[in-house]
């Protein structure tokens, strides 16, 4: 039995899919992983090889919109599948889902699955992305017509695909609780006495980074001792934070910029409250990591985000793109610092009950008939 997993970003394979890969291997299934520049990422590639996973580079540009580049990636995926002859294929993120599923159909892979981990800027509501959204919608419709099942990480994305007729009545779907989090690896850390806030994200506009910085600026006018940390890196995207913007925030002193971290646990340990003002997510992994480590959460009342927080229980939900909403939620922790400890304890309970990666993977593999 052979299982091919297709990723759009090699760094995500171990951080998001290692427990799933290990579970497949434990079932005696041969696992193959394909991703852009995978063999050029020696840390990830070697760890996969040491597990017995076979790896392939895919000629895929995860953020570009060059049709000739995408055609090349599509043909390359067909070639890889013809060579491997997998029994199962699953892609996650937009291009691996679309081109991987179409390639699997042509290569006659018996079992084809798609994991929708979020919809990204292509499905944001403003008009700037109208053409991009239309193209993504048509390609998703074409690709998902021939899958065995589509996995969603929140009910809003599933409903949107149904409303847009991307999913037809004959295409089964199933909601999983995000990518899960290893609650034995992300363990509870003591909450610092001094109130500190943290955001971990790729530095993109739709992650709410600018709203976070603006809220920090407002709060620090009256509470200059409160620290707002930022972990992440500049990434490609139509609304990405520029290096000039980032440099200006650092120079102003409005944020404590920690750069890109391979292990975010020390940064979470040093924080009291985790903040993610994202416009839309599948299920945000960083929120799950912070919850598992016993942190209260401020996030948006947006698809994918709202599932992680019961407003007033383990954190607060704020409107999308609302700096005022963020400021109000932050002030509630300033007025009553004990909320960080109380809500953080609830977050850990929710992480254990709902988002334990072992439970998530069992649900997914059961739906594939692999358990």
C-alpha cells in the first residue's frame, strides 16, 4: 500500500504532518512525500528519509500565478505518480490540492483525497481578488469533482464550497479539528507575572499583523511597559508586510520582533496572551499551540478562528480588521490580569479534548478506510 502526500511548502511537512506520516508508517503503509525544493531542505528531507519516507521535489511555485509554471508542475506531478503508482494521494494547500488531485485523476490513482487547510487571500471578500477568486473557484470545482472525500478544517469553508457549487452533491466531505497539536510536546508553561502579548504569523496583511501593531501602538501610549512580541517572516503575497514597514515598527519600538523561529515554544512561554487577528483560517495551528501551552487567546470572529475560542471562556473574539476590537480585548486583560491564568487553563482543556493531534489523525484515517 502506497500513500503520496503533496505539500506546497517543505517546512510544513514535519511541523504539520509528521504525526500523520508516523501513523501511516505504523500501519505498514509506504509513504511518499512531494514538495517544492524538498531535497534542498536537508533538515526536513533527511528526517523523512530516516523514517523510511521517500521524497520528491515538485516543480511547484506555491504563490506564483504563472500558468506555464503551473502547467509544468501539473505535468511533473503526473510523472511522479506514474513512477510511484500510489494507492492513495492527498494534497493540502491550494495548488497541491488542485494540481495534485487532477494529476491523480489522470494517473488513475484509486483513492484521491483533498485537505482544505484554509482559503487564503484568493477568497477574501474585497474586490481586488475577484479574478483570482473566480479562477480558484473554477479550478477547485474541476479538481474536486473526482475525489473520494474532501476534508475541511472548519464548517464555514465547507459551507462556502457548497454554496459556490464547488462541491457537488455526490462529493462527500468531512470536518476535522484542524491539523491538531501534540499536547505531549506543547505542554503547559507558567504564565509570566508581567503581561505580555504575542503574535506568530507569516507577515501578511490577512494575518492581521498591521491591526496587531496598530493596537499595540494605542495600548503602549498609556501602558509603555506592556510588551507586544511578533514572531514571523516576510512572505510572498499581494498584501505582504514590506521590509520597510517591519523596520519602522522595530525602530519605533512598538513591537518586540523575534524573527523566524524554528521552535516557537520559548516565545509562547514568555507570553501571557496569544493574539491572532487573522481574516480567515482553516484552523490556525499557532492558536492550538498556544492553547496547549495554557495561553488565553484573542482572535477574530472569522472562519477557522472562531472555532478555537469560546468567547469569554478561554479568550475573546473580536471583529475582523477591527483595531478598536483588539484594543478593547487587550484592555480587559490589563484591567484584570487574572484572566490570563484562568482562560489559559481552559485553553489547555480544550486543546486536550478537541485538538489532540492523535484524535484528529484517527478521525481522518478512519474516513479514508485506513484504520
